[in-house]
C-alpha cells in the first residue's frame, strides 16, 4: 500500500518516526483494503501542449451569443459594460481581498461603503452589510437571524421557491433545528394568502420574493407583510434588484429584512458563481446586532480626515467565537464592487430603463409562447415565464438543442403538479429575432 502514497524519499523513514509510525502501511491501516488503487496517470505535457488541448475541449462550448439561451431560474445573461471589468481588474481592487486592516485598505473600504449606500437606496432599508455569498445563503442567514431575534423555531417560505434555495435553507437550518414550512401557490401562481394565515402562527419569519420563482409579481405583498407582523414574525423579502427601477422598494412595502442577488449587476454568469448576496435590515438596534457578515462605516481620524473602517464584525474569526452571528468567511468584495460600479453607471434613469426593457422583452416572450403552448398563470411576469407542454419536455429540449437553441428550466422534477412545464427567461439582452426563432422551432418539436 505504501508506494501509492509516498514516493521513496530519503526522508520517509524520518517522517514516519516523527509522527509515531513504523511504516506507511501502519499509517494507513484504517483505510479499508481495495480503497487505494494505482494512479494510472499519463506522462506530463508541455505548457503549450496543455494550452492547445484545453482550447480544443473548450471549442465544444457555445456562449449565449452563439446559441440563443432561454435558461433562467436564477442565473441570467445581463450585459456588463466594458468599463466595469476594466475598473475591477485594477490592482487596487483585484488584490485587496477582504479589508481587515483599515490603515492599508481605505480604497476597498470606501468602495464597499459606496456599495452599501447604493443597495440601501435601492432596497429601501438603511442598514446593509458588505455582501453575503449569494442570494440563497443570504435568505438562509435571514432565517437564522429571524430565529435568534424572535426566539422561535419556524420559518415560512413559498412552495414556489428555487430548489437550490430550498437545499441551502435545509442545510443552514438543520443544525439549529429550525422547521421550514412551505405555503402553496394559488390559481394565480402566487403565494396563497389564506394558507399563509394558517402557517404563520409561531413563525420567526415569513419569506416572499419579488418576483417569485415563476417570474410573477406578488400582488398581495403588502398584505403578506401585515399578516407576518400581526403574528409577530419578521417579514423577509427576496428581490431581484434589476426590477427595482420600476417597482416600489421592498423596504417601503414593509420588509424587515431584504435579501437578493447583487451579482446581476456588473458580473457575468460565471457558471453560476461567484456571486454577492444582498442583506439589508431596517434601523433597529436589536436587528443590526444580529446581522451576519460585516458592515463598513465612515468615521474621522484623529486629525479630522475622513476614514472608513469595519464597524460591525460578527463572524467567529473576529473574536466573536461562539457569539458569532455567522461564519461567512468571504464577503465577495470584488463582486460587490463590480455591482456598485455598474449601479453607479446606470443611475436612477438607467435602472428604470433596464427594468422597462426586461419587462417588455418578457411580455413579448410570454405572448409568443402562448401561441404554441399553455402559459398556466396570468399576471405580470419579469424575466421568467412558465410554459406547459403536451409532450415530455425532455423531448422538446433535445429538439431545441438540435436547432441551436437552449430551452428553459424544467420544473416537473421539483414541482410534479405542474406537469411538463419549463421556465423560459428573457432579459435586456434577449433579441426579438431569438424569440421568433424559438417559436418557430417549438412549432416543429412541441
């Protein structure tokens, strides 16, 4: 067994003696027989040979510009202005990592302070941390925070929630023993308010999204917040921030906590990550002290100059240890700075125009899809549109791929009551001719 683990180094025997073993076999005696096999690795290659081989492999990929894609469900193709990438690749940002030492990290601290300020104005809540891992982990941290704040052990979420978010929530809540209760959707595809009234009793928090997983805008969101507060629960709203140029901010609709995905601004899809989760709360001292992550604050030096510091540091590495409110180990600083640069570039008018274009493109996609399949829910859609087909969606998806089109996200696996339904998505990058090509292809394969 030994030859599989260490080469015949002259120091091997000395190393074994130092750690208290006589042989390699004794060191790995706990490993069951047959678990360790020969590593049949090929001979090494030069850098250029590896470069050319990797390029051959990568040539099999097609980008969203080469192949029209209608796959959304949480990851979307947004246009990122060229200057965003240029700015975040400057060494002042790219090499700064997380700003533990304010005496050498003033630039990054200021950029993160600006990020917090922009998000605060966007979501309508005054206290924002300098980002989480992503939307899903921000939602799960909100559940834990609500439980700590209310001393309750139940968190209410919509059944119409991303399967990935459900898995993250399950992981986060398992240790503390939080119970997750799902509320079904009604005939509109929106949260069933009457069922919520039954589920909310004894809840630490109630979670709802703008828009929901089916891309629909919740018409009863203010009422949902009122029901939550009447039951003594915190009202948590998850938001796609690209919609906030055309709808009211969730903080103005009664949210106590707002979470979301900042990486929709300034960042490419990156195969789903890295991202930067939004986390904001209302101005309540008890809530602020329970926030996960870090808050950057502005202060003055002894000689009166403006300076930036980490005001709130709640994780275990910042001396909090067992009292830490989260164990988030990276605040996704570079992703957050990219989002801030993009947001600052858009401004209020640009943000409104972005939302209007996405809404218009989604409406066109929904209208055309209704010509070839059933759109099960009425209402206003933003980005995602559920579409129900008469034949297995797997067949349709394969047929679309053969025609050079990437279809939507299949819902039947996680929501079997919807049948052969898939989410098709549009953003500001979706071209009218792509939608028309999709419809013509669906006429043949569906």
